[in-house]
C-alpha cells in the first residue's frame, strides 16, 4: 500500500501491540483498541483485513454494513454458509470487496502463460499438474484454528491450494468437478496433511492439484499442450521460472529441449491498484469477492469428495456468480 502511493493508512488495530506501534511509526496511523473502534474511525473509505480466515466473513460483513469498502486477505472464508452471507451482503450494500489473491493479469509469468494459451503457442491444452507444499502444518498446535477442520477445511488445500486454483481459473475458466483424496494421519491436527485432487474444468480440461502441509517447500505448475509444455516454478532462480518444451516440426523420437521463456512485463501491486481503481470508478476489482468464492468453492467440494470417496460437482453458483 505504501509503495503504490494510492493509500493513506489512517488507523490500525492489531492484536500484537508491537505491530500496531510499528504501523503508527512508519505510516502515521492512529492506534485503536478493537475492530469496532476501527470501523467507527472518522473519515474511513475502506478497511484492509489481514486476519485469519476464520474471521474474514464476520469482519467483512461488519465493515460492508458500515458502507466501507473491503480488501480482505485470502482464503475468502471458511464455510459455504459464510460465502453465501458475504455474497448477500456485498450485493445488498454495493461496496467494493477485493480479495488478496494475486492479480494474474499483472504478473509477468501469468501474463506470458495466458498469451501463449491465447495465441496458440501451446496448442490445445491437454492437462496440467499443480503442486503446492510447505511444512507449515508441522507447527500447528492443538487448539490452533489452522488445525480445526471447521475453520481450515482441506488443510494445505485451503491455505495455499486456493492460490493455484485462482491461477488455474485465470487460464482455463470455471471448474465443474473435483475428485479428491486426503490424508489426515501424518500430524496431530484434524485437518488434511495431504490432498490429491483431480480437477475438471467446464471446458473438459482435466488435471491434478496436490497440496502437502508436512513437506519442504514447492510451488510448481506444469501445463501440457499438444504443441508446447510450460513449466512454472515460483521458487526457481531468475531466468528459470518459466520454461517451455516444444514439439519439433517432425517427430523423430528425440527428447525436445527445455528452454527459458522471455516474460511479459510485470505490473507491480496489481491487486491493490485494481482495488483502488474499483473504489474510485465503482467497478469490479480483480481479484474480487467472486474470484475468492470460486477458489474456496472448489476446496469445499474437494473436502466433500474426500469424505464421500467419489467425484463431486462444484455448485454452479460458486463458479458463475455475477
């Protein structure tokens, strides 16, 4: 927010007093003692919510009912009912609600992948493999909200899988079905330690999404096309984050080389810039509450699929809200 030059941080509340004092020192924000006081602070236009997902729905609805625009971190919320309540409030109040997912129309690798899909470089998309993993699940203690299946459905699929789901939908459109298996026995929490999902899009494209909460870090996306494969690795060194492997004009049985791809220009702070523009022009930001709902909607369907042991259709209202 500071870097964008578009915002003035007027007031803050943080359960960590040291953070609040730092905010006051660095940005001149007034410190208030609770969220209610923050909502009542004179002259506010918008609230930025960076709390745990279990608080998002209640805090977003309270701000919207005050007529305040909201930028809320991801995941959007923890339950299907909370999605319904947030969507109803958004429509009734008319405020702008942005979500802290990446604005993929502004990210260098996403813009490049989308261009290569649209201009035919990849050819017909055949499938994809997406993996997100880190060891954060190992530090969850009994009683932590991230260990509560009511507030952290799907474990790592909820925590970080929503990033990949949001990105995949930027490329391929809405999801129609998910078939998931989850493993709960590797750590002490009641949430999923491992989630393996087969995701089907409305276009018919099918691929895998894997989320691991008890392993070293990995965040990759491989897109397989009938002309070109693309390999995205967010943790790779510069110059190696997007690679391509293309079929030669004639198939001779040799192994096709893997080469770096020149990325499109990066547009920094895309989600915050889009939110600011939406507030000023009364338009829909990207990512919006709709994008947040689409991502968590797939997670909710995946957890139901793992419980039932069969594929589950993602409710159309989560994918096609307007």
